[in-house]
């Protein structure tokens, strides 16, 4: 997969040249509070090691965010998990939901996964609302899932979307975020 075309975004492989755009988003408080500085402080170094699972979200020619995925390709339990961020200037324009739908369609279709999961912090209500609008369903709380910048444990909410859910939701449409 080199390029995934959504309704308002294109997902393409991230490159080291995307570092300034990613850093601009990650340095904004609205993003940084969920993407710990400890985890993405060295954007340029991290981008030098990126593979096909890190995608730039491009809208109208501008890099507006990043979406990444990881997979368990076991024949018994094939699933993928995703995570994403958008620069706050592009929140609530439908780019996040379009990026999610586009990647989920590919993961549950051609990539052959049965389930896609996402795990925002339990207090990240805006992200949770966006994911639910796309069709993700709450599974449960992952207690003390990760540490924040202060070293304090933070719970996460596990949400998932099954291939069967996606097929059943094609008719109804969802809100944008």
C-alpha cells in the first residue's frame, strides 16, 4: 500500500520530510497532552526509522496529521491497531474521520484483518467521540495503560471495530470529526 485515497484526505507513507509538519502538531498542547513528549520528542529520529505503517494525512496538499498502524497477522487472530493525531488547526473538518475510515477500510478489506482496535486515554473525550462516530465500539478500560509526561499512569479506553460492523454500517453513514 503506497497511497490510500479517502473522500477528503489522502494517506501516504510518511517520510523524514514530514517531520516539521508532525512536530508542529505535536508541539501544540491539544495534541501534546495525548502524545507524550517522552514518546515523540525525537520526531526526526523516529521518522528516519518509519516504515509503511506510518502514514501522513494529506488534505488539499497539506500534511494535516499522521496515522499509524501495527498488525498481528496470526492466521488465528488477525487484527490491527491504529493511532493518529491531527494538527489542531484541522480538527473538526472531517479529516480525522475520513483518515480513520480510509485506513480501516483497507485494514479490514485488502489487508485481511478481522478487527481494528484503538486505545485513547479515557479522558480524551474528543478522540473517543470521533472514533465512535466512525463506528468503533467500547470494549473496556485498560488500567494503568501508559505513563504521561509526569510519569503518572493513565488509563486507556479500548475500542474496536469488526469487519462485520463495517459491512453493516455502510448504509448509515457517520458524523465527521
